[in-house]
């Protein structure tokens, strides 16, 4: 049983509920629903910050390149980027494949949802500022270099499904002990876990809020693991994070996003 | 052909499109859709103000009561009320019938969507501050008296479907010449037209902005005509405003709102 | 020592601080300031709901009138109204006196700041949904009757100073035991206390959320006590609520609001 | 005479006015004020996007480096970054100099304020989507390399003064013919003009909206010219853009930002 907050499409109210049966049932106002009966809207309200190079494996892969020009040494601080609101999308909404592109790259990330204004937070207080956890698919076009600010690849309309819900912070005992699994058409393409971080969550929150304020409703991604899978038109993508849930989206040609059928949940 | 703005459920972008074939087809980005294929979200972003007693017929009906205590004369200025955001709902979203209630009252209203900050606007400039028109169903529980501020009856969750879209202001030559028709289960229950106003649109905008500022995205209802129809559980309600569109919603017990089927559009 | 949240003019960050010395000093990020050195912005972000007829004295005064037409009995539920955002103003911002008016009426109210989505809250859980307390001056033009929805009198631009800050909920042991005092030009004109409520805070929250959802950031006023003082051009108005603070504003002709000097705090 | 929109501190209303006498006088509601009498708040409401490498001079300076690793060729599309809302600040608000830093770098930019949802806009229609122009000081800590996403240097609290106002789009005949001038303590430190762009405004808007949607209220910077001046504690910085106005801010130690005097406008 997991307590969550969420928003349903067409309703202005943020609702509370309790998940059970492996995320397949939800109880809202003492009434039980199949999760698949409900249409979840994006549950977040603030700015979404991604974090680069925070998975150890990704870091090791890029280390040779980082010791080369122009940097000649690895970064000393978390490197952040922003997914603007035109990218925000929902559980079951299609991911638009742009005309002329073959594939998109899937970025499976645990999102920390900020609960109160956070400035210069000490690592030991970090969890006081996190109100919950969600799943974010930080979609991008395949990028050849991690250097150049990649807004054109990462900030396209619909390139950031979020949800389906926010799991309350107190529900997860150890957020560094969660398996992350990406499936494409039901086949597991990537596995990692949230313990593989260079900066664990408390240090990440502390280092980021050292130089910038996070506000209630903002989301900070802990990073995206190495070896991101690719997905092509028609593929059904599912990101599962243990204890948090599953976020499912189908890749659809950009001309078809408004009328694509709600995908049957075969990825589960 | 009518140019409109709208928001689709699950998408953060406000979109533009062109309606044709009696509101049954819409062209977006040069591609044509059946309107029924799309799921429209609430298209408005600001505060929604209702106007009491602006239809001549409603005013005549209440005149005897108004000359009685406690007022003893009719109001000299527009009387406004606010539908707060917990009431906002969408085309095809169910209207929740509260436990213990038999019926809801349908309030068919043309909404003026404000296009820029409006303070002390002269009547002759009023249309410069209106960017478009939408349909609002100002639902309430049946009210015995128009006097007492009726938040409990009018401000319930889901009691204000809006949409499906905003028709651009330039598309409607004479907004005082539009038929308003409410159908319940396909049968016309109320007919009126927007010419029956005590304060026509320019005067209404001028008198309201004389004492309060309207912001871009706010919506001002021109009023609700007399003889509001009632609807009970299971009823399919449709408000049609000529040149603007049709707003359809089914009345559902409040415990069933999250899982009611999208109603087939039989009211048309 | 009282922990508060607030916003300063020109800064986007909501800040935390600790008040001491009878609200005259504040410590922010380990640095101490005189409260008068700082320019406080409006600390709230949601919808502001007022409550009519919740002070016992006000109720007694109006009872004869309520037993008369058109109601013939007192209201059975809390009667709410909304102050729209055009009314929102700040500590030390001038209150505009409209051309042609002699006086404004001061409405001293304790505001309950909502901390999370509140639907059908039980009275015994009400404080879990309140994140803090603030002071609201619900200004209006003098109103002869409490019946007619009074937007024209109550919803004028600048007619709702709020602040200076939000006192954290845990800081106040008994919110029904606070003296409320309104001074005009340093002279006490009205005294009451928050224990005089018909519906105490838990019942009020419960009855309101029975029929409508309150969202985080919304503010619910507990009511305005009877015998509201009047203030004329040039008057310095101060509302003091014990343990919460003081909210000071000068009444200024509406043509002078943008350039009025920040009033010296002589009302204290 | 220039028509502008702006927001004053402490007021919720966006106002309109007319500037005259070299930006020293402003007429609001038929009343004239000295600009220095008013306290301007940040006039924008959406996301702020910066553009890298859009001034020809900056591009020429970096060309040798760009032909080196890791890119080996100049970028083919506009490179964008985002200034998040924690950075937003106002005319006359202090710029915080972080502890341990000697100087900040001044980024003088013309901001295009978006007037309606902009997706895949053609260059010839670009001005239809711009509602006005403002001045942005894109402050950063000095950056040694333009490659690494520079959120830590550019996204610090208070590092983005904006304003004082938005000049209506129709007021400026040729936005590519405006002198930009940065003064520090009254001495001109940088001069450039808006004609020196690699991508002129219509092409920039077209190329950006090709891959992402801009919303009403968003701001897109046209770029920052080469040879950005530095400023140290106590310096008074003024950015002047011809026909648009002057944006003035003093650099202050980060511990002093809340109580710094409003700087006398000696930079003019």
C-alpha cells in the first residue's frame, strides 16, 4: 500500500489515493479503481531540472572524453539542465517522433518533488525538502556529444512524460535502493538502480541549493543511467521504478499525436 | 470556417485550429480531425466571473421580489460572483451530482475571454479587450433565493464545464445575435438569445472594469437566461451557442465521476 | 520567537525567517534585520475566501434582519465570498479611496493558509491542512445590506492587503485565543478575539471542504468581527492579531496610490 | 512617446503607460509621474530563454575554439538556455555577489516578449507573435568555457534583472537598429547594436519554434554581445537599449541584498 498524489485529466483537483496490487489498483475517497480506468494528468507544477553525469556508469563512459579538450578534467559540481513546460506530457500520452527522425532516446529518471522553498539546504536536512518521488521520461533525440546545451534535442514539445503520480516521501524507506527498468515492447532494454549515484540524493540537493533556490512543486532528477535505449515509431515504452510505479508511453509520428489510441498496456 | 484556440488533455500547448462542418471537423496544423476524436481540456487560465440579473426575462421575473425587502429597488450596477477553480471542468467531463441531491440546475452562458489588462474601459473600446468567446455551463444546485451568496450551491467541485474552445473575437460579427439552446437527452429545454441583455457586452465590460481590473485570461459571463433547466443523474446535457459551438456533459453520481465512460454525443 | 514565511518585493524567492522583539526584528539566514527595513510582498498564492457571519456578535446584530424577508431564518451553512486577485495588496501599500467616496470599512481577519489539497476534511484533522496564519484586511466600501453579493464594494483594486508574513501553524498553540485589534491613526477602534466564532476553525474547515476543495496556497478567512471601523483619506490603519503580527496601510486617494510615501509606522 | 506595459511592486495589476522625456516621465491613467518615483516589478510571467552565439562578434571570437574538439564545426541551429525563475529580479533590485567571488559578468540582452502560442512560425510572420520588447541583464559568474551547461554560473538567485517595462511591439520600427550600451558607475564599458545578429529576429523565432513551442509571456533573448563587462561589489550597472529604456542595478554582497538602499540613479 503506497500513498500517492495525482491529477486526473479534466479535473482541477489534485487528489490523494492509495496504491495496491503492484500498482494495478488505487483507492480514492474509499472507492477502488483499476489504475487503467483512470487518465492521469501531469502531477507536477514547477520547474523540472535534469542532472547530467550523476550515474557512475555514465561518468566512467564519458571520462576519457572529459579529460580531453575543452575541459581536461571532470566537472566538480552537478551539471543541471531544464526541461521547459512545452515538453511536459503524461502517462499514456504519445511521444511525438519528429518528421525525418528514426528514433528517440529514452531517459529513465527518478524525480525528487520539492515540498518547500529550498535554499542552502544541508545534506542531513535534504529529505525535509522532498515531498515525494515520481517517474520522468527525459526523452531526447539521439545526441552525439554531451557538451553542447542540447535544448534542440531535449526540449521538443511532448518530450517529457511525467507520472503517473507522486509517491509520498515517507513511503520509500531507501530511495537509493530502487531498481530502474526500461522496457520497449515488453522487452527489458535497460536495468540499473538508484544506488549507482556519484552524488547521493542528500548531497545532490545540498549542492544544487547551495547556488540556486528550488521551490515547492519543482522536480530535480537524480540523473539518467548510461546506455539509454532507443525507441522507434510504434514502440511502447515503459519505465518502471521499484516502489514508485510504471510510466508508459508509445512513440508516434508527430502528425498523429492528437488521435493516437490510448495504448493497451502490453508493456507491463 | 471559424478560428479557435483550445487545449487538449495531456498536452501543455495551447493550440490553434479551424472549425468547419457545423463544429464536427477541425483542422490543426493542416491536418483534419473529427472533433469527437479529440479530448478537449479547459481552455481558460484566469478567474471566471458570473453576472447576475443581466437577462431581461430573468430580471422581469425577479422584479416583484426585488421591490420587496430587503432592497426595495432593483440593483443599479452589475452583480458579479466568482466560480473558483475547483469548479472548472471540461467538455465531456461528467457533472457530479452530490449525494442526497436529485437534480442540478443548468446555467447556459456565453463567456467573454479577456485579452489584455482591462481597467476603466470605455464602452466603445470594449471589444479591444475581448480576445474571444467560449461556452460555460454555470451549474448549481437549485437555489430558492437569488439573494444569499450561493457559494455552497454554485462553487462545488466540477460545477463549471468550460469550452470546448475559444472562438477568436473577430470571427463573430454580432455577439448579441446568437441563439442559446440547452438540450437534455437531445430534447431542447431552453432557448434564448444573446440580444436579450439589460447591459449589452460593451456596457457590461465598461461598468465592471470601472471598479475592478480584469486580466488576460479572465472570463466574464454575460449572464444566464431565465427558466434554467434541471438535469438528473444520467442526463446528457448540451449547451449550444450559435457560431461558438456545443458543450456536452453528462450528470453522474459524484462517486462515479472518475470512471464514467466518455458519453456518446447523442445530445447533438 | 516565531517562525514565518514571507516574500520580499522584487525577489522571486519565498523566504523563511524568525521574528522576535514584538515583531520588530527578524532573523533571515542567520542575519538580523529590523522589520521596517524590509518591503514585504503579498505572501499568498491561491484563492482567498472570506466567511460571512461567523462572529457571534455580528450574527446577533443581524439576526432580526435575517428572520425578516427574504430568508426568514439564519443561514445553516458557512456563507463564503471571494476576494479576487485584483484586490490583493501588501503590508504598507496604500489602500485606494475611490473618487467620490468618503470612507472605507476595515475588515480585520485571521487568514488560514491551506497547506495541502483539502476535500471533505474531518474537523479533527483540520489542522493538518493548515500550514499557517496570516492577517488580511478585507476592505470594502460601506455596505448597507449584507444580502446582495457585494463584489462592487469588496472586489475593488487594492482592497485586500495581506501579510506581512505567514506564521507557521505549529507556532500558535490556540488560534481561538488571539486578540484582534484595529487602530486608526494610533487609536484603538475595534477589539475582539478569535474565540468569538460561531463555527470554530476545525468545524469551518470541515463544513467548507464538505462541498468544495481548497488547494495549497488558498486562504480561508475565519470571519470579520462586528462594528467594523471606518477610515478616511490619510488615515493610517493597523490590524494587530496577537502572535501573528501587524498589518499597516494608509488610506490614500486612488489617484495617489502609486507615489504615496511609505507611511511611517506611527500606528504602532 | 512610447507605450509600455509594466507591473509595480505591491500591486497585482499589470498597468499601461506612456513614456516621454527620454524615459524620465511616464503617464499612467492620464496622470504624470517621474519614472524614479515608481518601483517597477518584473514585468514578465513565462519562461525566459537565452540564445548563445547569436552576435557576430561573439561568434568570430569563439570560432577557432569551435573548430577544435569536441565539435569541430560551428553550431547549425540556435543554442538556447533557460534562466529559471529563482534568477528573476527587477529594475533597481541589487545583484547579489556570492561570497568568495570578486566579480559578476554583465549580459546585456534585448528580450522578445511572446504574445501568443508560437509553434512552427514562419519567419515572415514572426512579429505577429511578439507583443513587445524588454531589457534583460543575463548576469553570470565569469565562465571560462562556453561549452559546459552553465547553470551554476548563470542560474543563481537574483541573476536576472528584467525590465523596467515592456515596450509594445508596434512602437519600435526596426528592432535591428537599436544601440545597446552598458555603463558601470556611469562609464560606458560596452557598446553594440542589435543589427549585429547572425540570425535576425524573424529567423531566430522561426528556427526556435520549429522544434519547441513558445507561450504567451515567455521571453526569448536575441543574444548577448561579445566583450561582456565585469562588475564588482558596489558597482552601479546600467543597460541602455535605444527606444526601449534603461535597466539599473547595483552589485551588492549577497548578505546585503535585502536591505541595500535603492541606488541613486547616478549611472544615467
